[in-house]
C-alpha cells in the first residue's frame, strides 16, 4: 500500500449504476460517510458530473463548511472530488458477476509535496482507513436497502 493513499474495497450485491447514483448525489453523502464528519449537503447540483462544485456542512471537532469539485468522472465507473486541499476522495466501480459491484474507495494524498503528505499521514491515516472501510459498509446498506 502506498504511503500516499488509503484504500479499501468491498463487493456490494447491487448494480454499479445504483451505487454510482448514490455517490453522484451529494445529498446522500451524509448517509454513507463513515467518518462521521459529513453533516449535510448545502450547495451544488443534485447530480454530480465532471467539474461540478458542491458544498458540505462538516464537523471534525468544530463545525465548518467545505467546497468540493469533481475532478474525475466516468459515468457508472469512477468519481473523485477534492476541495482546496490537494487530497481527493475517489470511488472506482467494477461490475462483477451476477449484478454485484466491486467498489474501491481511495483517499489520495499523492498530489501533496512530501512534507504535507507526511504530516497528513501521521495525523489522519489510521482514522481515515477506518472511515473508508465504514463508508463502504454504509454504501452497501444504502445500495441494497439493508
């Protein structure tokens, strides 16, 4: 595993288009967030696409607001966004047999120069790994109705 990425994968018993619809709807992000920091969608489109901008109410210790921009997008297969920081959240969907989908979430720090990458890793890597894994569990529940 790269020191610049935190990643986890999960096979979800739902078609990729259903899962992607959840990821591409910022109003759904508080429901699937495994970190507990995403509180509400406050601005932006109902359906994300490349270069969409959307705002979220957040809380990590104290409340704050963040603006994100979609920086990677392939309908039904890939979506990634970032905010003013250089890290991004990326979801890759790979359809599997019998209608299931392998979903990989990545928190990617590779755009940061080494000092910033090292600091973020030291402060957030373990917490982010747990959050990414929890997000995939919540995404599965949302996509399968469990």
